[in-house]
C-alpha cells in the first residue's frame, strides 16, 4: 500500500510539473511572438548609400547581391575576385572528362559507359516555365554551300550553340555537343572547301549589354561534325584575352586557309583585326584601336582584296590587300582631313556630329560602291559611297523625309544588305525590315561607268538585242561586230531565259540621241 501510494504521489507531481512547463513554455512563446511582432513593427529600414548614390526598394536588393559578387560595397572599385579567363570552360571540361575515369570521382563501374551517362535523360522531367516574352538571338547564319539543293543551313545562337537543318528549317539538330562555349557570334564558310567552317564566339562586342563572353575562334574541317578552338593561348593554356569576343569572320573564297577576323577583348586589351594564312595556326595583328570597337569587317563579293571595317562612333577603314593593311579612305570620322559634318562627311545634314554603330554592305558588282546604316544620336541614316568610302551621299525618302528605322536600338539591332543583282536596291532593318530603291536624283551621285558585257558561256540563256556602245561593250571589240546588226540608237533591251516567260529591262533615250546621253535622260 505504501509503495502504491508513493507511486501515485510521484505521478501526480510529474503531471503538475509537466503542466507548469507547458504553461511557462506557452507564456514564453507568447512573449517571444509579441516581442518579434513589436520588433518588426519598429524596424528602421536603412538605405545603401555609396557616395552620392542611394539605393532603396528593389534596387537595394539588386545592389546588395551585386556587391556580394563584387566583394565590396562600392562596385565601382576593382573587384577582389579574379575574372574567369577566356577559354576556362574548355580547360575545366577536359579536367572533368579526365576525372570520369577515376573511381573517386564517379560511382559508375568501369564496365559502364562513363562518357555520357543517360541517367538524367531517362529520369529527369522538365516543364517549360517561361518566360515567353524574351526572344532568342541568332547573329550567325549560313546556307551550306556543300549542299547544292540549298536545303542545309547552319545557325548560331548567342547563347545556345550551333544548330543545323537539312530540310530548310523544318527540323534542327545541335552540332556543338563537344563545344565548351556556345555564345556564337558569327559563322563563315569557305567557298573553295565547304567542309571548312569557322565560328566566332562572344557577343560583348555589341556593348552596353550583359552578354555572354566568348572563347575565340573555332574551326571545323568536317562540315560541322566536330570543332577545335584555334585561338592563340597564354602560358597557362587559356585563350588569349584579346580573342575574347569575335565580331566578324571573313574567309577568302579561293583559299580556305586565308581568314580575317575582328576581335574585342576588353578596355585593357582593345579591339583588333587579325589575319591568318594557314587556317588559324598562326594569327598576325593587322590593326589595333584602344578607343573604340571594330564591330564589322566585310569583303567585296567581287574582290576579296577589297575589305572594309566599321568602327563604332569613329568611321570606316579600307583594305586593298586582303586585310593585310588598313587605312582611312577619306578621313571621314577618323583623325584626318574630313570632319564628321563636312559636306562629304559621313554625318552630313544632321546627327549633331556623332554616331554609334555602323553596318556596311558592299556591291556585288563594284567594290567601290558601299552602303552604311548609321545609328546617329538623334536619327537613323542610310548613306552610300561610290568611291570606296571617300565621300558619302545621304539617302532620303522621295518626299525628302527621313526614316528613324533604327529607332532606339540601333546600337544593338542594325542590319543592312544589298540586292546582289541591283546596287540600287537596299534592304535594312532593326526591329522591322524595309526595302528601298535608290532614285537618281540630285541627292545621289552617279559613277557613270559603262557596264561591260561578255558573251562567254551565256548564249544558251542570254541574247543581246539592239545594243549600242561601241568598243565599250566588252574588252574584246570584235563582239560588237559579231553580235549586232544595224544597231539602233534609241533602245537597250536585255532578255533572259530560253523557253520561259520573257523578262526584259528596256532603257529608252530621247529620239535622235547619239552618244553622250546623261543618265537622268534614260527612261
């Protein structure tokens, strides 16, 4: 009985003790909750102040995270962290692939295929979550000259690598599975050997945009099935920083080993033009600027030796020796004789004497005919030069108005090209695309050169009718006597296509005219 009573007393004390604990715990939590509520209510929010700048709200959150990454509250100071070197992904990828064969880096047995595990592919489920209002960008695109049908295209995304289609864009497949940098900026293919393809990486040459840096130049010798980085390396094996971003690549159509590129490294390394004559084994610097960015190089379709370069906010350079040397054709926009707003300058008739990005297009017939799409500080301009960039003509609408076709994003979205068969038809675009025909009015000069026509290998699909031009018709003066009978002086007509509907262009001059008719009298 005594033992039993003692047990009851002990159990009662335990119950009382537990109830007291619960009471005190509840009271303590209640006090903590009230205290926490009071603290939150009376919190004093502090701004981030750096110099004269003050950050609150969402921008405070963004600046806080930027400062953490930077390593200092003032992100205008040099970061305490080192920058990743160009080409670091390639080096780290090789290390990772090498470590796959080591037991302490992999749970797979040596009998398994450890190059590409299928675990994630078989088991992971991905659901598209957006965002749906952010468009991708493709800066590089070629129609594979190795496919006579024209159905094979290769496109380069600035953040998604290279993609290939063999059915005119119906289906696409990735061809850069083994490429470590997928920020494709440009693609160039050799006409003499379609299996040789060069690819540039990095889009930061555009400027003022958080783009993906590149890792130099890649080359394929098998039509895009495999790729090798052919950029110069530093002593540690990283890509030369001067090759970080490649803005353009051009290849000699008659020699796949001759390559010219424009690069943009950083504010410390500047922007350069390089040339290789051995397929990228060695690169020779041909031009260097520390003050601006070379955003484009382009060759004349009819003569690879004639090349042009567009320098942001500066002007146009010209090469007449295949990119080996560069000079200013007329001092336009560069430190020479013709100022920005000179009557022959690249920004005559407006723009306040400043401009940003230039895009150039060269005639397929005459390497001296050059168009420029110019992002002015207050408008957009299309200009044409008929003398290789020495002087420029401003093109306006036929009602003498201007189109601000680049709008506010000409620094980023600016494209220009010419009709390959007609130098007077120009296509230009930014957010929208437009087509224009250059009219022979007082605002446009005329070269006045006589077009020379030869009949070699053309008789099956081309006839010359009612041609007058004397010995100027071709280098071989006998073609005049051999191919004309009783020539008339009032019409010129060219017909194309046997067995097809006639396509003809007829140019008439005033009755009774002989030689010396000016171009504005043709109708």
